[in-house]
C-alpha cells in the first residue's frame, strides 16, 4: 500500500477507505469533535511567542505521552518530537504543525466564543494544526491501526517571522532523524482544498542607519537616517516585480527619530523579499542591497561640510529556501487523490511554510490545511470555525497511511 509509481494513488485511497479500522478512525474524529475543540482552546491559551515556545512544547509532549507515544522528546532546538513506530523504521514520515505564533510575549491568548467561531490570536495559525496532530495520534491508537513504516509527529518552533524555520531546519539537517526522513507534511492553518507543493523563497533584512543627529533647523545638512530610509524605500517600490513567477517585497516595520524637529540619530526598517523563482529572488535581493547603499551614498553626498556620514548596517534576519516537490511526485498525487475522494477539489499552490526546508533538501513535502474555516490570520481578531474539520483530519490520516502503509 506504499505510494509508488506502480500503484495509482486513487487505488491506495480506495483500499484505505474500505478498511474497517480506517472507517473507525474517521468515526473517532466525528464522535470526539467537541473534545478536539476543547483541546484546541487549551493549546491556544498557552502563550508561544517567537523564541518562547517552551510551555506549549511541554504541553504537547505530555499529551503525546498520554496518548501512548512513549518515545517523545523535546529536541535541542525546542521541537516536540514523538515517534510512533511501525513494523520498520522506514518509510519514516513526518507530520508536523508549528508551535509558535507571530504575537509577542504579553499578548492575551484567551479564547472567546461567538456562535461556532472561536476568536483568539493563533487559534487557527497554527492552533488547528497542533490539535490535528493530537487527534491523529488518538485516532490511530483508539482504532488499533498498525503501520508498516513509522511516523514522527512534530510540533516545530520558529516557523513564524524571525524564527526563520529554525525548528524544521534543525529537524531535517541536524536532529536525530535528519538523514532518516523519507517524506514531510506540514499541517498549517484551515481548509482542505489547498496543497502547497511549491515553496516561496524569501530573504528578510533589518536595515539600520546611524548618524550624528541634531536640530532640524540649526543642524540642517547633517545626514538624516530617516531620509536615507525613504530614499531606499522609494527605490524598492520602483522595482519591476515579476507577476510570473510571482515576486513581492514589503517594508514591514520602520522606526527611528525622537521628535518632529529632531534629525534622527538612528532609523531602522525590516524588509521582506519573496519570489517563487530562486533566480528572481537573487535579482531582487541584489537590487535591494544596492538600493540601500546608493541611498546612503546620496544622503551622505549632500551632507554639510565637516559633518560625519551615515553608517549602514544590513543584517539578514531570515533566509527561507524555495523549491518544488514535483506535481507528479507520489506524495502530491496522493494528497490530490485523498482530497478528491473526500468530495473536495484539490488546488496546488505556492507558499512559505515549514515544508520549504524539506523541499529544498529534496525530501518530498507538502503543506495542507487542518480543516475548518478561518480569517484575520496574524491579527488580534483571528477566528476559527471548526465546522467541516473532520474532512481534513480524514485526509491527513489517508496521507499518513498512504505513505507509511497499514498492516
């Protein structure tokens, strides 16, 4: 029942759907829907700010152990890693969700209800993915499903923002199982139609400019870090970004200065550059770095005599590799077949997720939704509606069993 080119993915899915233990697992998701929702609330209310995911990782580890996965550890990077052994180690399949949120320490994560909706920062991204991992483990155990290969259930750290995919990077390049992983699936956010098999590459910079500063009237002519940032931004937004392959840029944060009549001593900005094409990303990256240097040179060239020049610091704070799991790869075809078999239309797409690391290393990988509906991701008004979640849990189970085989 392994997804090789010799066996059509549709046939694999048909065999799984006909298996009594798989049907029992499907029933488990439906029968325990309210318990799954309560678990999601509990997970969401444990703060997991950037670089502060420890409490949520420990909670997930304790729950994995309670569900029967004794080989559960917190690895050196902070990932929660739980092994469910099959008859053999291989194929070794990773199914993951990310522990962290984009929200800083001190954010109120208390979940409130409005009808079927749950509202809280991170309730969907990636609260629904994390609870799906637990639901899958419980369903496998309750239904007494044994597998040929083995499964790693992983809660990763550092998927968001400046985390730079550090959890997935460690898991796949330096962790205990780094050279053993045969396939990788990330559960990230809601929905069932999307199948992310192409990884958007990105480079993120923190640009900092420093100068002497002074009074806006008396020291006019001293080079102004804010003006130099403005020149840089003007150059960036003039870049002819490609529509195909899609390429984007964003200045996400700007800060600096002390008052309206002060020449700033320091100013900084965070910049995000992305593209579906590694070559186009390289061009955009080179253009941006040149634009920053030229902007500073222009500001310095216009400075008043005997005033110190601005100093430029550009720090790379994020580097996410791009790539693609071919659409005819067994994992992608299996994901499409499972989605269709459950009554939905699969849609192949491109995004930036934990799967980027696996894809860049040549490990077959996709990211799929964990079901339900959601909106306002990455805002304090984020909400999640679990209706329809069972379909995505069913699909995740079919993917898992289709990749590792069921005894």
